[in-house]
C-alpha cells in the first residue's frame, strides 16, 4: 500500500507541486479563519483575546434577529442576489448561444475578447466609471436626458435606482467571462447531431432547443446551484463603493453592515454573528437547490 502511494506520488509530483499554492491559499485564508466563528459566541474583547473573553452563547444572534435592521438587511441582500440571479444568470447562456451561431471567426474572436475585458477591470475602476457616466453634472446619461428636454437625475442619491445600477454593472462586468464555461460545453457537443438534424429538415431554432440546450443542461444546472448558494454573497467591495447614507434604504446589505459594525464600531462579536448567519443561510440555499436538482433531474454538484 505504502509503495503504491509513493509510486503514485512520484508520478504526480509536478502536478501536486502546481496545486500546492492553491492548497496553501485555502488553508490560510479559508480554513484557518473558520476558527474566528467562536468570537460570535463570546463577548469578545481585543485585549483579553479569544480564549479569555466570556461566553455569551447566542446573545448576539438574538440581538440581530430582534434588531430593527434585520428585515431591511435581509430584504436588500436577498433582492440584490435574486435580481442578479434572475437577470445575470441567463445572460452568459444567451451570449454563448449567440456566439455559437457566428460563423465569421474573426468577428467571433473580437466579440469574445471585448466581452471578456470588463472582468479584468477592478471594482474600483468599474464603480468610478458608473459614477462618472451617471453624474448629474456632465455624465453621459444625463447629457442624453437633457438633450431630450428633461431635467438631470442624480441617480446615486435615489434609492429606487440602486438595485438596477448594481445589477446592470454586474452583468456588464462578468457576463463575457462566465460565457467561457458555456462555450466549452458547446464545443463538446457532437457536430454530427447537427448534421443529422439538418438532413431531417430541422431549423436552427429547433437544433438549438433540441440539441444545443440539452447538451449544456448539466453545466447550466451545476452553475445555477452554485449561484443559488451565493445569493447572499453580494460583492461587498462594489456595494461599499457605490452606496452612501442617502440610499441605505435599498443599498445597505449584510456585508456592509458587518463592516460598519465590526471595523467601524469595534463590535466584533456582533459582526461575526451576522457573518456566520449569512454563511448558514447560503449553505441551506445551496444544499436545498442541489437536493431538488438531484431528485428532479439527477444532476447535482454532489
């Protein structure tokens, strides 16, 4: 047994060496920080440390559930996540299907490159572009509005516009990159299926619905399950850069509240309790979606 393991290790040592940085990253930044969960059950004092701080049980969880911020934060976070799922999840699928129909290779590569680029722009730059475009004084959007004879709108101080702006920026920034997985799945479909369907008189629409979509359904289901699990995992950095006190009504979410409570006010136990609660809800979402998918279509993550 030991000899077999040693032989397999020697055969794969270079692959394991390539995997080592990834393993170290997850140990240092994903698994070791889980130890901090204990803070949510203690009245944590920075000077006393984790072990000497007194236990308080579920005090901070109960405090959050009974606070006047609970329903507002849950509503804002869920709505942003659901809107992103509803409008953002189908976007890369549609783009992949469209690109799959393009026969001009240069144009196809050009569109792919242009759609990929926003993914590599930092959130700081993306938010700066959004603020510049929507500026009430000189922004291109308000210039168009004024050209149409209407008064300029300060979009970033109007709570009702925040969710649409956030979701639109997310779609623009990530749709092209997420298309890669679907294009890879499309390339694995046997071209003879299309040839046989064409000989039987099937149109491109029928080929799309009866060959293309069923061919990438497993990928769609798996990514959909993973996206459901991250419904509450809204990009903190982008929301933090976009929001302001005037639009807290719709823009304040769990992660920004955790930041203000923990680092801003120094209440680390309360912030940790909220963050743990967010993770538990995300786990419930992804497990439920996976269970339903496995029972309904026999496609699941595990």
